[in-house]
C-alpha cells in the first residue's frame, strides 16, 4: 500500500468535478441530468413551436376581428351621440317656444315655467343646468342638479352671465337655431366651480315681440355623460377615451378604476405628437375607421349633426385607444396552453428518469471506485456483471487501476532518488552563495540587487552606508521610494549596462546598471553605486572658473575698446553741445526750432552719458536714480526710431498704463538707453519682412528679493523669434548673429539692468516673436495699490 505522504499527494492532485462544483453546476454537468433535459427538449420544442405558430395566427386573427368590432362599436357610438344631440336640440327648440313670453311675464307665468322645467330636468339625468337669461345676461330662471337632486334657485341666488362667451355667440343666432359650446369647466360667480364640472352648453334665442329676441334658453349637459358613454367601449381593457373638438382641444379619460371620474383637457397639438404623421389631420377631417399602432389599436368616428354646416356648430370626433396586449390576453385561452405544455414536460421527465436509471446505476458504481482510487486506495476494483458495453468498460477500468498502481510505485521510487540529488545540489549552492556573499560584503562600492518589480533583494554594507540617511532597513523596499526620479521604462536595453547619476540627500552617486541574468531574461537588475559628489563639485567649479576667466577677458577687451570710443566720440559731442547752446542763446530763433534744438541737446547729453556708461564695462558708473515717467522715455524712443522702422515696414506702438501708474526708479538716460537698445535690436531682427513692435507696461504685484514692488516693462516684437541655443548667449558682449552686428547692444542692456537691480526675462515661443520683460523697481511712495490696469488699445 502507498505511504500516507503518497496518498496525501495523490489526493491533492486529483480534484473531481462532482466534489468541487456547486450543486447546480454538478447537476447540469451530470450525464443523467443532460439526458433528462434532452427528453424534455424533444417534447417541449415541437409543442412550443406549434403553440407559437398557433398563437401568432390566433393573435393576428383576433387583432383583425377586434379592430373590425371596435370600428363598428365606435361608429355606432358616434351615431348614437349624433342622435342624442339632435334629440336634445329638438327638446331645446320645444322648450323655447313657450319660454319667450312666460320667462319675461308675470311671477305666476315664471313660477309655472320653472315647474315645467323641473319636471323636464328630472327625466334627463344628463342635464346639469337649465337656465333662462335675459338679453343683458341676467338669469331669470335657473334649474340645477347637485348630488343627484334637481332644484330651482331662488331669485336672490341668480347671477349675471353677461361676461360669458356663449351668451354673446348664441345671441347672434335667430330663434330656433341651436348654439353648442365646446366642453369647458362650469363657472359660478366668475370662478371655476370646485370640484370641477365639465359641461357642454346648448343655447337658443327666445323670440319676443315681432322679430326681437327676448332672451336666451341655455341647457348645460354634463361632459361626464359623453365620456362615460365613450369609455364603456374600452371597459375591462384599460383603454383610453378621447373627445376631440373643433376648437383645438380634446378631452381624455383612461380606463383605470381610480381615474373613472377624472379627465384631462389638452391641446390637440399635444395629441398629434403621440399619433403617426397625418392621422390626427385625417381624424379631424371627419374620417372613421381603425388604425393599428405599435402597442395599441385606435378607433375613431365623427359625431355628425344636421347643423354641422353652420359656423356656430361645435364639431366632435370620438376616439378610443385600446392596448393590444390586454385586448388579446382577454380573448386568448392561455391557461389551457400552459396546461398542455406542463403535461408534456412531466411525461418527458418520467421517461427520462426510467432510461437513465437503467443506464447509470453501473456508471455510479464506477464513479465510487474512481473516488476511492483518487483518495489513495489504489487496490480498489469494481464488480459489474454482464456482457454489454458498460461491463466491458468496468473490466477496462480494473485493468487501468492495476496499471496506475504499478506506475505509482515506479514514480515514488524515482521521486526518492531525485530528493537525494536535490539535497546534495542544494548544499553545494549554499556553499557557493556563502562565498559570494563574503566577497560582496568586502567590496568598497555599493551593490544593490533588484528583483523583476525593482524591489531591493540584496544590499551590501557599502550600499547600506551610502543610503543610511534614508533608512536603515532597505531590503524589500522599492527603489522608487529611495530614487524618486527612477524610471525603469527608459532603460530599453541594458544588456551591456548603462551609467546614470543618482542625486540623494545632496550627494551625487554614480550608478552602473546591468542585468542580473543572461540576455533575454528580465528578472531584475544589479546596481553598482559610488559617491562622486566631490568629483562633480570640482567639475562644476572648474567650468564656472573657466567661464569667469573667459568673461573677464572679454570685459577687459571691451574696457580697452570703450576708452578709445569715449575719446573719439566725446570731443565731437562736446562741440555739438556748444554749438546748440550758442544757437539757443539767440533771441531771434523760432520757438519750434528752439524746442527741437533742446531735444537734440538732451540727446547729446544722453549720448554723452551713454559713452560714460559704455566705459562702465571697465569702470563703475555713478547713477542718478530718481522717479521717472515711462511715457516721457517712450516718446523720445519713438521719435528716434519711428523713421527707421517705417522705412522697413515696421510699426511701433506703446500700450499706456492707467494715468495714475507710479513712476519707475531709474537713471533717466540709462532707462532711455535700455529701451532704445531693445527697440533697435527688434527692428534689426525684423528687417526682412516688416511687423510690429509693442512697448507696454503692466503693473503686477511682483515682489523682488529686496521686498520692493516691481513693474513689468515689455518690449515685444513679431519677428522670427530667438532659438533656445541663442537665448543663453544673447547678453554676452560681442556675441551677435548678424554679419554687421557689434554684439554690444544687449550686453549694455544687461549691464544697466544689473546696476539698477532689474531682472530681465526673455520669452520666445516656437511659433515666432520675442518678448523682453524688465522687472523694474517702482517709487515706494506711489505703490500703495499694487495692481494697476493697463489701457488695452495701443497708442502708435
């Protein structure tokens, strides 16, 4: 017999569906259940197909019959309502013959007329009110029905109806002509009566002396009478009754018991959106018939009267809408169909049970023996007698069990030999691992071994020392928690290794990254790191020193150049100023010429100051800082640059700030020189194709390192822009991209900006254009409001 360990292994490896699956899944996967289901389907499917075909034919026939029957019923109901209205009109004409003189005669005649009308209203339950109105609208007599009781109202309760529409419309007719109003709600004393009472008013004028009209006889018919009459057509089917009027309104009542006394009055346009296109127009035109819609059957017919040709007639159409499902369900014998199907299924279940019991009893025995073998009883055998296919299957099962038992013992013997070999090889690997760990622990460089998820599996003491500022226990920690910028997706191929710098807690670690397995296997990485912080700092210091030496050499050369320029330009400027002052001292020169010469003198002074500032590259220049108006500076810049810009098709505009914008703290000549250099630089950058230059000033709440509020001065052009590699060098002396350029304009701008403590920002988007922003200090006495809006329209 197998050992307990072998039996436990065998039983854990064999999982039978009958034990692992739920009850429902086990039932559906068993062969007896499927045979039962086959018998049921063989009996049920033909019956279901036959029932479906028969039902469809019956439903189609019932729909056609129900449609014809409903059309006949609706047409008869329309004819009945027509006859009813004609009878009421006839009665109304009869009552009006004797009402003319009696209603406006003495009290005895009026009392006798009221008695006759009471008897008349008692015989017609559909009459809600019967009234006689004078020509001015005053009620002379009124009979009404309330809670099933007919009574006449005393004279003090009679009302005046002169404001009602039906009085004026009916009084236009001749005696004997009948006016019929649309269905609306009854009003008492000018307000709708509650609970609401829908009524239809029939009226005819009363004849007086000669052809004069003595008054009006009005009969209020309850609209519930008409709706009840139409609703009875859909009794028991949950249908809806409609009464359509020629005034564009319709009444609606559905067939639910709780809504039997309710109704809705709605516009016909709303009903048109619920019916197919053209059906509402066909109904209103007087058509009759039925129409089968998706879920309902609609039947309709007009209520025709002899007076329909008169303009005062109210034309009606009745319509009934019945749901198809409830209509067919009430006619189809569904219980009988279900009973036949249930008997057929029961018979199929019984037959399937008898067959499966005969076949699957031996198979159940085979299943039990299979479970024993799966549980470890390899010597278990089955005993099924007979000569059929199932007995042959049992013999083969026994042969299979013998072979399985033999194979099991062979496998068990081989497993024991493999266990001995694995233990020997494990001991050798453990010795090699101990030797490798000893070597790694003595290496001076930090070594990190990562798994496939970039978690640290191994870290030698050197790596622990390098990362001690982060955490002491780093094994099992993802590398991304230590190295925030670690992005293994960028390491597409590290078969040959790669080198990266790791900045950690102010130190720089040089990291070599390589695979931990042969090529093609991505189960982790090996990182070898070394602290190179001092090396990197020395490299940075050396590059900075080289740059400083180079800059110093250029500044020295510039200083020598400025000395020569100052000497060559200074004397002519002094002579020009003397001549201008001499001309200005004369009294006979025009005022306009004097103003222009004064401006030229200021420019000579500015140029002289510029020469001195040019010398500032080699020697400091003393500044005369005071509050300056940017508007004055820009006016001078525009004067000296507009002619050159116009010659190249360039427009220069100034976007002015608010009038109360604070002044800038600057040396006026220096500030003017900065703006002039930036504008000239922009003109030269756009010399090939024209464009626009805009000088603007936007007041923002910008506070510099010295806690001083600064204003932003912008010089913006629409040129080709400045490439990123050029932006880094545009302020270097003698650096230029133009063949005839000197490379000093922007260098002077930066020098003046540094002397004023001004920050310069350069923006040049890829689509073109360049913008220079100068963050210039403001006069503290005028900066109580840190934000000042600028005028959007530029002044050219």
